[in-house]
C-alpha cells in the first residue's frame, strides 16, 4: 500500500473517530501509527539537547506519545489534506513527550549551532558564550528586541523542535508566515547579541 493510500485511510479513521469517539477506531489508528510514535521517541533521544531522555524507559515515552496522538486527532481540521496527517501526529507526539519529560538543565548558546541553528544563522552563536537560550530570549524580550509572540514561536521551533509547518498549523497561518516571523526575530537577536556581552546571570531554567 502506497503512503498516499495509507494517509487517506488514516484520514478516514481520524474523521470517523472525531464523529463517533469510538475506542475501537482509536485502536485502529494507533495500530497504523504505532511505529511512528516509537520512531519519534527514538529520534528525540538521539538529539544531543535531549540526551536526558535516554535515561527514560522507551515504553514510557511511547505511552506519552500516544497521548499526543489522541490530542492531535481532536485538533485535526475536518478538511485537512491526508498527506498532512503525519505532520500533525509528529508535532503532537514531540510536544507531549517534551512537555511531560522537561529538560532538567539550561541549554547554553554555544550548543545551538550543532543542534538548532542553520548555517546562515550561525552568527547568533558566540564561540565562548556561556548563556542559556532561555536567558537570551528573556534578555531580548526585556530589551524589546522581540515580542512575546516571537519568543513563543522561537521556543516552539528552537527548544521544542517543532517544524515551522507544524507551528503554522497550531497558529492557523501558513508555514511561510511562521518562517518569516522567526527569521526576522533571529536577525534582530543576531544584531543585538553582537552588541552585548551577555552574562550567565541572565539565564533562567529551561
């Protein structure tokens, strides 16, 4: 069965569950996305920033991811393109796992290039910076370099790891709009960071 056909079947099951809230239908959906939940959990454990998840039982991460599947099903619009259903599931699986198993330590700005920052944004990284990412966001917000809305988008993308497309779905706007807002905010942060000697005291826990 091709991925297109599989997604269409999945979309039909999602629509059926939204209409009936039938546990048996949910089980059918889960059987079709079972591997996806495990794959996302394993992928998160391989990302350096989320290394702490390696100490968690994979089955616990899986069960948490299943909750994300349930929440995604309830949010997927009735007319959604079947090809986008997996995008919704991945976004909600990741968000549920990362919300339920939060990182216990701060992330440092010097770690960003490896994990999150594309090459064209690498100027944001100070080679010897000892400043956590949340601290940078707080500093930029306090200095009115970025807005609260922009910080929320940056957190979703840079900390939670959600794609711009997934964020756009959550916010009800297209991917290009989210990409534009994030890139504009990063450009202002880059300019500000070059002008500041940020101190570790600006950090707050992630």
